[in-house]
């Protein structure tokens, strides 16, 4: 019974830390990875679709002070963090600069993956 209480306390503490870090904003969407084109930008800022902006506005992320930060993950185990350059990607897509794509191990071209698919799916979570 004590172990169950400790597990609940740990989960509660994790949720409280998550809420403190995100201001209570819960945003997580999966997009298809494409290369960030036509820019001299080579940092860690990605392009997201306008629907992501709408969802973030609706959930109150724009009311928080500071830049928008995201955790990016792939089902293959890739993980990194980024901010957003702009919300101009086509719906369902995330445009990754080379540095972010490399950190994730994301495939951003129509080269076939070992699993038989093509472009990587990237989950974007507001942090």
C-alpha cells in the first residue's frame, strides 16, 4: 500500500511540474517531416502549420510570457527540442532545419525507410 501511495505522489509531482513548465497548456500533435526550404536559417527553429497556431492560441499558450518551446520525438526514439520560426507549413507537415532533422534522425525526403514508409512522423509537444 505504501508503494502505491509513493507512486501516486510521484505521479502527482510529475503532473504539477509539467503544469508549472507549460502553464497548463496541453499541446501534442504528430506531423510528417519535410526539410526546411529556402532559408538561410540553420538553427533549431521549425515551421508548423497554421492549425498548430490556432490550437496553441485556443489553449492559451500565447498568453504565456516568452517564446514557444517544443519537444520533438519520433517513434524510432529520436528526441530534441526546438522553437518555432513561423506557422506557414502545409497542414499536416513540420519543416525541419538540418540540425533538428539530424538530432531526430528524421527522414525528410521521399527516400524509403527500412519499415517501408517514407518521411518520418514527428510528434510535437509544447513544453
